[in-house]
């Protein structure tokens, strides 16, 4: 079984936010929301990352995020472009809008070589949620067994405007149905959605919604690719400029056609995101508070990067230089390790590539 892959959808420009929110800093160190998702993913066990971007943002994305992460993960890039269409279809004149989240996954098919998690680049998901999806994916499962992290809607709405969420029907821990509601507003500790902008339907704050944190077996990629032509045939005539091929629609089809199951992994983690520019300060405040509580270190990605290439317990929380090319690494679990070049005595920690060293470094557990 291949190791789980983390797939991050980062092709959107963030029109409601007013800029390229993937590279907007959320702390004093200049780190972005995506840095926190990647740190949580590393801590959970992910070592392979596929970034779905588009050529328009490629230089900015790589300079701000991608190239840094190449030191810590096995990184691959995939490009979601509006002209990536099946044979027989052409981009409607004047269309610039991407084709949606399911199209993004279809574009990434050839870069994904194992079970995979999917998430948005501009949403903060929480440490428990990331751990839950990794634990699901790392186990040997049937090709039809998938999962989704379910959030309570009250933990996923913003004071600044409306959001889009997949509203879920759950029975005995499994997803029965999911409907994408593209206009959900906060109502105290509850919420409400509208389809026409005038009539609202109430949602209890305990309603389970999807934040696009999914766990899939590799075989479902054929479904993402194969269902796209039928989507275009049905929707292009009706809405050529704005129709979108949503990820939940493919998930729902698996359920309705008895092609698979989707376990709902519930979490009390609170979503943070910058759907609107006004959301940015609340995200910064939340990140600051989590650092105060020692959930995260001040700097998520420290040097030497070799410290992130060993099978330690937890994730690096502090790295202190002890001598020339010798470092004390303290992890989120409280464990301490000695990282150094050359011979070292003690219980050796394996590197993540299966050897006993990485880039000339060795690591031993301190007693």
C-alpha cells in the first residue's frame, strides 16, 4: 500500500477576499494558513503533497509556499486550467471561471499514487481533523471505502458574510446525502441558507457540514475524470459561464449508485478562514491564541530541514543548535532528539525514506 497523499486545492484567486489569499500572512512570522495545514498534516503523518494551482499564480505560489515546502515534503504540482476539458468540448467564449473542485481532482489524477486526502488551501482545519483523516487513510481498506471530516455548521460560519458548505445527512456514522449550499449565513449559534436570496431555511448549529476535507481511495479518481463529460453535457447549455463541477457531487454519486461508502469523522475543531478580507484579523487572533496555548511553535518550519525527515514522535516544536552541525530537537510530544552529522551514540531514529540517515544527518532519541 502506498503512503497517503495530501492534495491541496490552491487554484482559486479568492475573489470575495480581494486577492491571492493563499499567500496572505496570518502571523508575525509571515506564515500563511496553508503553513498551518501543512504542519498539522506533517504531524499526522503525511509526507507527500500535491499542490493544485494554475499557471497564472505559479510564480507567486512557488516563491511563497511551494519552494519552501520542497525541503520538508515530497512535493508535486498540478495545473487546473479552464481549457483542460474532455475531447469534444471547448471553453465557452468569455469564460474564465474554473470548473470547480471535482475538476481540480480530475486534473491531479496522474500525480496521485495512493489513498489521498483533499483540502482547500485557504481553510484552517485543526489538528484533530487532520489526524483523523490520516488515521483513516493509512489503514488497508476496500477501494470503495472513503471518508469525510464532518464539522458542526456553527463552527464553520463567518460574521463577515455568507459561505458555501456541503450540508450532510448522516446515519450511523456514514454519509447518506450531501447538498452544496452556496449561501449560508450565521444566525447566532445557528445558521440559515437561501437559494434565491430572499427565502431562508434555518439550520441548527449542530448540522454536520463538509469543509472539503475528504479521504479517498485512489480508485475513485476514475470517477472524477469519467463523470465530467456528463456534467458538461447537462450544465453547459444552462449556465456556460458559471457552472461548476463540485467534489460533493461525485461523492454523492458514489452513495446513490451504491458504489461506495463515506464514513463521517466528526470533529469539534473550529474552522478558520479568510473568505472575506474582514475575516483576516479574526484568523490572526485565533492563531495567536493557539500559539499562546503551545499548540503551535512560533516558527512552523525550522532549520535544518533534515529534522523533519525522521520518524519522530510528534512534530518538531523547537530546534536548538548545540554545536557545529549538532542540534537538539524537541517535538510536540515532549520527546527530545539529537540531530547531527557523523557518528552518534544512542537509539537511532529511522529516516522517512527508510534509511538511517538523511542528507548526512543522523538522529538519536535522548533518554
